[in-house]
C-alpha cells in the first residue's frame, strides 16, 4: 500500500516497521531507531524546516561514510545492518535504503543539531567547534575534527552562515 507520510516520519511506531523503502522492514530489534523517530516527532512539532534538516543531515552522513568518518560509528552501523539483514524482507530493499536505516539514529541527531544549533555564534568556525563538541558528547566518542573539508563544516556551518547574512 502506498501512503503519503510527513517528511520526518520514517517508520510506523504502531506496527514497528520501517516505511521509507519499497518494502517495509520489521524493526523489532532496533530500539535506537524508535528513539530517533520519537525525537523527530518532537522536532516536527516545533520546526517547520524538518525536511530540509533531514535532507542536509543525510547528505552529511552519506559524505562521512564515503570519505571517512570523523567518529567511529562503524561498529554501530555494522551491528544494525546485521540485524536488518537478518529479516528476509530486507533482501528486497536496496542497499542504499538499508544503509539509510542503519544510520537513521545519527541522521536524527544531526537534524536536531541543525534545527537547534548548540550556539548562536554567527562565525562558521565557532558553530563548527560547538557542533563537533556536542556530537562528541552525544555519541560518547571523540570527533576527530577535519576542519573545512568536513561535510559538517561545508554543508551546515557555511550554509548557515550564508543564511544568516542573507537574512540581515
């Protein structure tokens, strides 16, 4: 069945299914995905730009995985992928969709920081340092700062700096 759901809604909490792929994936063993969805539900009630924040967060995470992670999240993603692939329904789902599901909790955390930056600083470097500090705290991992080449800096901090200047 095809349904239209809000941009932030990635799973059906009632039926415990991931709904953002061609085939629904059972999520009975992925509690962190449910927590991420609840966080996004709360954000969506307060912010109208949830779609843009999720798109931006997903692009950052995709670039992290392609170019090297600034934090060691590989074990979590591998564990989630293993749990996802244990279900026969996941075999009908694209690799891209499975990876998106595996990274969904981190995407939700980034979207939260995009919508609620940890500082009101206008300078992109200050925003970057505050955001990486918050990510290190939130994930209990050291964020190896990559500087201006980090997708977080290029896509979020510089992007936000341009938005602030244009609105003045």
